[in-house]
């Protein structure tokens, strides 16, 4: 069942989306060579709680963390561990939170230090496909229109579009109807209507589209070991331009976040398990 959001509900989703963006932007600054994945997870949770919000992922179907950290060939749902980021890695940071009962969900893939040109190309094309999908997410268009827009950006480059994992509706539940595939053949002709809120999230592999889930039952990796990239925004369908609820491009650090990170550093939160954030 698809729930059309009221103006009040959309306002709450704007708030949750803004918080998600702020957390992700801070994490991109911390994701440097020498940082442990588990420390990124802790930073995400600390920031979320400081906003009076709750991590959406923690406890979801038994997941034990607030953040998903997918490195290199890991496609999605990578578990934060003591793994240390290295120069040349790429990492997908997938994060969601709930504020006053409404969820926001977003993901970004970033370079750790200096990365290869092939990694840069993969990230660029995947990000472009996200915004092509968003641009197609207009009232009167269909889910297939969104999926086709994504596929049309990726296909000329010969990259693999992941089929097992797709975008989704979002609101009072983290995952709601409808599903939003990233390839046309898997998408429905359901028409988008103002007030619908969806998460669009292309996952694109440098090689084959095929993936497998590791023994931890969460981490999905590419079948051939090639790199994967993942970008996601929660958006609202309007009478005009689609509204990005989790826009992170123009988010900058503010004093309250910086003060919290300073306190964590002084408490030795990171010093016990990894390098302090700079």
C-alpha cells in the first residue's frame, strides 16, 4: 500500500532528511586512511542521538549497527568492523534515521585518499544515474520511467546494474511500497503522484551485475571482485520538480556537530579503537 504524505508529514520528512545529510557529510570527512569502519558507525550513532533522532538501521531485521559501510567490491549492507580504511579504497556509506516517526535514507560513495581513474569513473557514472532517476521522478511519470533514466546513463559504459537490491518507498517505515528498480525490465508502470516519497538508489558494478551475500548474511559483494558504487536520495514527488529530502551537496559543518566531535575526541572515543577525527 502506498501512503500519500500530508504537508505535515512531508515537513517531518524534510527534517529527518536534513539530519541524514548532515550525518553523512560528517562521515565523509572522517572516512580517511587509517580510520576504522566501526568508528564511523559510532560517529553516526552519536550524531544521530544528539539530534534527538534514532538510527533506522540498528535493530532492523537483526542488524546490529547504525551505518552500512561497503568497501571496494562490497555492494551494499557492509557491516562496520575493525577493518581500517586504506589509501585507494572507495567506500559506500549508507545511513538512515527516524525523527518523530519518519525516516530519511541516503547513501554516498567516496574516495579514500587517491583512487584509480576507473574508480572515479564508476562513482561519477553512478552518481549521474541517481540524478537522472531523480529528474524523471515527476508526477505522471512511471516507476519504469525512473528506472529507464538510470539504466540509460549506466548502460553505454558497460557497467553492471545490480538487480537484487532496489530503491523503495519511505515514510513511517524505512521500506514501504513501491519498489524502485534501477533497470527498466524490472520496473512497474505505476504512476507517480504528488505526496509520494521514495528512495532512489542505483548500485552499479564495474563488471558483472551479479552479486552474492557473504556468510555474515548481510554483506553483498560483486561476483567477480570488481568495484561497486552506491548513491541514494530520499525524495518527494511534487506538482513540479522532485524535491530531494536528503540533499547533501550543500551541507556544511555547523558548530553543534563540530562541538560534539570535539567532545568525542576528548573522551577518547576514537583513540581507543582508531585514529581521532581531524
